[in-house]
């Protein structure tokens, strides 16, 4: 029987989908399509015929009824089928509506902070800010980030058009009052993370605005998700209120879909270049291993990376390890002790400090041949992975939840066990001795196909 998953997995493969449709009935096709769209879809010979004769798309599409066209357009949006004629069919209607109704009120979205603090400056250029920003820039939505009072926000210049609303404080009670006043005017409520603060707010929004949509990006790692008592009625009510549930790696999406019995999507933490950039040339790269993050935290395991680089010393002659980011004060004594024991490494290991200027940071990625991620856990792949791949860096990472997405079957890099200095040293040495130019090409391809933030937001918009 044709399933929703099978239909989704083959929407972009002409030959395969034709075989599947021929073996199905119109009822099965429409049932699977309805499951994907999360709404009932009447058995439709027209829609069935379109899939069956997909190579005759132009002639068949013109004969579809309005509901059949809507269903097909939404399916194409959902999957982002990469064929120009399908993409044109899926998005031309929106353009026509805007031309015919230039004064039509745009859709609105609210990104609600989960914590009592405000959004941080750096979150404006990560998924908490990028999703609403790209919904505004690319799809004309009016988007507002709502949180406790915050700032300053130097990165606000990069996300122009995004609005900010500061509440009196970040308590659940204050957010509840805000929703009670404004929920009816929101087409979309954007939530980030499975935080308990949201558990009562999501159902409240749905009661106040039943036609509104809720998107939650879980920001999930296996340790956090496994600690949630998912059969708790309060948590179930929260999930019931969410229309689109997504996490940022394939393994976690599959795990949670099975565990929770719900459709959990994979929307990776992507990369977005705010200014046009020339393609990276491998000739620009140096023998540099780069890492970017909060150095010295338990999560990032910076000590493991430094020890691994040192252990691989004779195989990494002529290589430099560059570490970009703020450093935890508690880490400094460890680092001082390390350099006392390895004085020869002071010339080979460079700490740049934080680099706030986006172009200067991009140059660090462009210059590096290898990007190293030694983390003990992450919510999917951190945002720096998308940027590293986009700059053509091979990746040496630990086996966090998203490691298989990151290295893409070994095409983009290698992975070591977590907390294993020897294993990480080996893969750093192996990568350094490999065909890094080919890894670089594959990394850029992976960035464009899987970690493009524009594509992730386009896919999300198509589900609204």
C-alpha cells in the first residue's frame, strides 16, 4: 500500500513515483497525500492522473479542479521538488495573488522566547532569528520577536524588517497576558525548544486562535528528549497544539517520530549568507584546523580537541589549530597547565577571541581546510557546521546525534567517538593526508542541498 512516507520520499523521482502510483488506487494516493498535508483529501482521479502521468505535467495540471491543484501545489511546497516547472507551479499563485491584491494584509508571525531572558544578539543570526527574518524577507510576512527586555543588538542591522516587542519581563504570566491580547492577530506562533514554559502557552494560543498555526523547532538532543515524560497529559496537550514539529537532524526526527507517534520533521540548523559571496576557491585555503564556539565549556569539549591535535602532532606538521570564540574563565587554568607541559604547541595553537564581524569570521572559514567539532552533545548540528561546509571545509566531528547528516556518508568528513582523544587524533591526521580538495567540493554541495536556511524556511512556509 502506498504510504505517506513513501510518497514523500519519491516526489522528486519521476520514474519511481510513476511505478508506485501505477500500483496504487486513487483512494490510496489521496489518503497518503492527505496524511502529508494533515487534512482529509477526497479521492481524486485528477490528482491520481497527474502523478501517474507526471511527465505530461503541463497538460494534466491544467485540467485539475481547484482542490486538486491546491493539494498538488502544497505537496510540492512541502517537499520542495527541485524541478523548475514544479516549483513555478507551486509558487506562481502567491505572486499572482500579490499582484492582484497589493493592499492585502500580510500574514503575521510571532517568535516567542522560551526563557525569562531576552533573545541574545547572536540568536538573531541563528535559527531563532533567521526563521522569522527569512519568512519576512522571502515571503512577505510581518514577523515579531517577543521576549523580555534585551539588547543591544548589533546584528539587528543584518535582519532589517524584523520587529521586536519587549515585554515587562519574561515570565510565563506576562507571556500569557501578551497572547490573550494578541493571539487572534497572529497567523503563526514560532516556538523554539521543548521548554516547560511553552506547555501551557501553546494550548492557550490554539484556544484563542483555532485557525492559527504553531511551529516548534525542538532544538533537540537525545539526552534532553529522553528525559521528557512524553506520556504526561500536559506534554501531550502541548504536542497536540503544535501543527508543525521539527528537529534539526534526521536521526532525532526518526527517533522522535517513532517514540512519540507523531510526524516530526527534520529542518536542519542551516546557514544563510547575508551578503553575496563569491564561491570559495580551494587555493585560498591553508593548512588550518578551525573550531568556532564557546571555548572551554563542558559541552564543547575544547580540551579533547587540543589534546587530539597535540597527539596527532607528527602527522600534522605544518598545520595550525585556530580556536575562535569566547573562553570560559574556568578553562584558563587548564590551558595554562597544558602549555607548561607542551611549550612547543604555543606557536601552533591560536586563540583569536570572539569575532563579531561576520565577514572577518567568514574569512576564518574560507582559510581553513578542516573544521573540527569536538562536542559532547548538540541540538542537531550547530549553526557553524552549515557555515563551515558552505566555505568548503572538511569536517572532523564527534558522533553527536547529527553526525551522519554532517559527514554525509563520509563524503564531507569523518567522525570519532565522543570524548575519545585518540580516535579524534586519528581522523584529524587521516583528513589532513586525504584529498581535501574533493572533500571541499562535497562540503559545498552538502551545504547547498541540506543546510541552506533559505530552503528550510521555504519548506516551512509551504506547510503553513
